[in-house]
C-alpha cells in the first residue's frame, strides 16, 4: 500500500535487510562520503545493487569508494550538488550504461545561528546545498526516468522538515522546503510512474553534527546519545522503501515528534523548546568563535 500524506508508518517495520528489492538495481547517492549517504551506499551494495556515489570533498569520497568497493560495483565522483551541470553530467554517465532506478538526494549541511546574527550569505550557504542541491539532483534524474518509464527519487529532509525549533532557521527553512517540494513532485509525476519519497531522519551519527556550512569541523560537537548509526538509519530507510512509504520517518525521535505534533500539541511545544535550548548553546558557542 502507498501511504498518503500525513500517514507515514510510525513503527520501524520492514524486512530488516533480507528483501530482494534492491538486487540488481542501479542507485545514485549524493553526500555519500559519510553519515546516512555512506550507510545507504553500504547497505545497497550488500543487498546486490550497483551504486554511484558523490560528495564535494575529493579525498573523503575517494576514501569512501575504497572502503565500499570491497562490497560490490561502485562508482565515485567528487561533485558539489550546487553544481547543476556536474550533477547532470554524472547522471548522464550513469544512464549511458543502464537504468537509473533509485536516486537518493542526501547531501546537506547544518548550521546553528541566532536569526538576528545570521547574514544572507550564511543563510544561502545552507539553502544552496540543502534545497537547491536537491533541486539540481532531481532535475538531472527526472529526464532519464521519464525516458526509461519508471524510477524512484528519495529526497532527504529531516525531522526538522516538519518539526520546527529555534536557532536552526536556515536549516529548518531548507528542510521544510525539501518536504514540500517532494510532496509536490510526488503528485506531479504520479501518472508517469516516477515515485517520490521524503526521508525525515531524527538524530543519526554523522559529520553533519560537527561540520558547519563552510565545511569547518568542530570536534567538540557530537551526535546525541540516542542517535542511530549510519547503517541503522539506512536499514530504516530501505525498509520504508519496501513498505512503499512516501514519508519515511527515521529514528524513534522522529516518530515521536510526528505523533506529538498531531496528537499532543502542548507536548510537542515542550519537545521543541527542549531542542531550542540545546541549539541555543551551540549557536552561542559558534558565535563566540567568529
């Protein structure tokens, strides 16, 4: 069954990695040098897929390729998703040798700032990869999927793509936009056999916790203790695809926030204020480092 808007599965169900759906499929994953992107590439290869990966940092994506190549057929390129021409060229290369079955538009950055201290340039540094990177990836993939008559595009939003809190204004703006974009495209291409799903993770172990929008690493910033590992998150995402969900919630935290928003608004407010307090501490620390 296809889950409709507002009704994602709120339990972590699926085959747990034993299903045959991805065997022989050809998949493209952006932002695959670490975190969810790397976990997806690993799990897809382990389940028999051919995987094309990219990331903007050449040394990191090459290192990811060297690790992943032991698992199956994998191709790599150092590409910034903000470069629409480079993304299109890479997908053209992929399509020249076979179908483009799945595209995971995963690349993104995060930033914590007080809104009144956020410049337009800083705001754009988050929106460019998080929103326009998804735009570029989807636009490059759709012509190939229309030509072959099918395909599935999965855009990575966030728990913060439907659940707002403070001091993450640029990130939340980008992720709400990705959520809306994906739902719009799901309806627009439904009669042409191109599926769209939006992935909404909660906390997952990733470099995104320590890397700011400029690419600087802050080693003191760690993922929350309740975070899933990258492969646990990938397992939940692939299970969501197998269950034909259009909204794929990843982690218990994401599922809890979704339910609170709809069933207990006052509790959701308290939940959001808890995250706001944590974000404020990070924002104040980063502002002191400027």
